[in-house]
C-alpha cells in the first residue's frame, strides 16, 4: 500500500472510537445490517459462512489496515456472513454513510481499495480452482501457500503460520479427519513440522511446485 494512502486511511479512522476484543468475538452475524465500517489496526478477522451441515466455511481473512464490510456499504447488498476475531483485535468503527462520502472525495483511497478487492478476487478464484479440480492434497497445499504468503513469519526452520488442522479444514472445505491424514503425510516428507497450533513450512518453493504438478 502507498504510504500516503495508508496515512490518509489512518487519519480518517483515527477520529472514531477504538475498540478491543478478544479472540472469538463476533463483530457481525449473518443477516445483521452493518451500521459501521470496521478499520482493523491489530490482529486478524475471519469472514465465513455456515454450511447446511453446520460446518464453518472460511471465505476471507482480514489483516491491518483492512476496512470492511464494503460490499454492503457500496452496493447495499444484504450481509450473509459472519465476521469474527480470529485473534485478539483492535479496530476503529466509522459510520457507513460518512465513510462512503469520504471514499468518494478521496479517489486515491478508492483506487487502492479496488486494487485490494481484485487481489482478493484472484485469491478466491485460485481457491475455487482447487476446490473444483484439485485433490484434498492440493487443496491443503494451496491453503498453506496462501497462509505463508499473507501471514507467515520467516525463521531459521522455514515459514511459520499460526494454524491448526481445524483451521485448514475450514479453509479447504474438507473434513478434519481428511486434513489430519494429509498433514501426517506432509510431515513424513519433511515439508512441514507442527508444534501445537503452529505449522512451519520448511520449503515454500517445493510446496508451490507440488501444487503445480497436481493440476
């Protein structure tokens, strides 16, 4: 993100109240009508749906300096999703109408938002491709690659991501038992290591190559 745009976003939302919530707090339920735009300044927020089987289906993860939900604000579409703190979070909350007016008066911010939307769409299309044509193995690899690129922390052993098998199941649309079997295979190859709720990818390049070979 351009630094001038980042400072403009920060300055706008700074005039509104800051909130702190613990992991698991739901900012919006499905079918709630959003009255505010949330500007995330710390932590991660997940956007998800609930399947007819009662499973959580992950759609997106927001990280700072994201602000959301924008589809309802711009298009007046009903909100169909849950927005939940995946970690402890900090955010500011600005009225929808005021934020839309601010965006219209700041085309550089709107252009940056559009760029981020298209980046998100590319990610969703990639996930869709794997859901439709990939195996369970490739779907898991894809989610690990995305997580490494967006949230991974590089260290001496590789790239660490704060994920567990339930998280991957929700992202990949798979049963937890299936994920557990595939993760066991990946551990055996040495491509990943797992300590509690953290997965370390030892060679991201090999993971990317493996996904390409499957499709």
